[in-house]
């Protein structure tokens, strides 16, 4: 961390809408989806609240190591990292599968003509 | 058929693709249901927010019996206003500001917060600046929020956890004795219920 101390330590240095609490609940749809995925897994008992808070806390503590902002703006990136970590530990999905699906979603976006819904052609394929 | 680049969807950011991948993988294994995901998003975007906590505080100001139930067992008392059960497995404790005592809430570990009553936390609550300093130098943090307390006011800082989340009951503003619950609820702010503002 070679950021000036005041940037990360002082409330007054935070982005303005963070200080006055005027920011939207979710800035982008993926943040809402990542949020809901974790809450759904917790509600379903697949992850406990304690496990969740510890995993998220670990990611938040190491945010700077991954180059993620500590002023709160990188929060959902950390949230997603915590979610991916727990999903792997609990073997709810495996890492190769997720990488493959991510690549296929990218391809679907690239290849689907505008105006048609973007879908994976063969969702059940592992 | 060939398409020019502009005919196609914009490829989302890498983080968004990772989320799509998780959703697909967890759905096909039956761990999650896409309709439930939508319902969760709708709840947190539109249904829960500081207006819920404000109603609880206004009720407590106007109803001493409710107030004592709230301070005794908030998780059960907020159910009287229909706010129970949004988050299973988490408890809420309400701490009361009084003359000579100011309470404020932080989650030093991550971002634990009484979602059912306040919605999701503001950006600053999740910042390193707030989490790292609220416990060690609460008065300076309060000053940055424009809250100047007299030196003889005790400040208590409550560290929320995943299983126990705190909400501050601000002091009822003077001159509001005749106001009903709905009017009182309008006076209660989010920061007031976190303890980083006075009413």
C-alpha cells in the first residue's frame, strides 16, 4: 500500500456519495446478483452466517493485496471473491467448471445478435 | 450470417461473467432457484431500508411498553411491525442513546448490519476508514460526520457480528411530544440509527 494515509483513513476523503449515503443500493446488476447468490446459499443453509462473515472479512482484510479499493467501492468484488472461495471449499461448484462457464457466457454475448436474449445454448453440459 | 461488431451485445465486465458462471453452475445443481434470486434482489433494492428502522424507533418513542420490549429483545419486538424473519439466524440488539451516553455501531470485520431494519449499509460503513477507526477514535470519526459531543458524554461503540447486529435508538428530538408515529418516523435518519448523526 503506497497510498497517502489520508485517502484510506479519513471519512472526508471518501467519494462524496459514500459519505452522504446517497449511493444506490447496487451500482451494477452483477453486484445485486452476487449479493443475492450469497444470501440464497446462506438462507438455504449451505453456508452459515459465521462462515460468510469470516470469508468476507478475510477478503476485505486482504483487499489491498489484490489491488482492490478499500474505500468501499471495491466491496462487491470482495464479496464475489468470498463467494467463489466458499463455493470451492464446500464443493458446490468446481473452479474449472466456473472458468468454462464464464468463457461460454462471454462467447454467448459476443455471438448473440442484438435484440435477442443472451443464453447459453447447452446449460446442462458440464 | 455475419454481423458487424455493433450488432452484438456488449460483453459484460469479467466480474459480471464470473457471477453468471456461478449462477449457472449453482442453478443446474439445484442449490439455487433463479426466481428466489430475483425475489432477494427485489427485497433489498425496494423493500427494506432505513424507513423500516425509523418506524421501529418512532413506535418506541411513542409507546413505552413497546420500547421496553424492544430494548429487552429487539429481534422479537420488531416482528410486531412485520420486520421479523427477513434474515434467519441473525439477532438484532437496540442500544438507547440517553443524555450523557452516545452509542455508535461498526462492523470491524466486514460489514455486518441490521439489513431488515436499515437495508444494506452505505459505502462509508464498509470503508477501511470507518472500520479501522470507529473503535479506537470514535470521537474523531464522529467529528468528521459533523457530530461534536461534549467531553462528558460517554461514547460506546458496538461491534456488529454476523449473528448479532446493533441498531441505535436516537434521543427523541425536543418539541416533538405531540407528534404521531408517522411524523416521528420522518425525523429518524439512517445515520442516526448507526450513531453517526444526532437528530
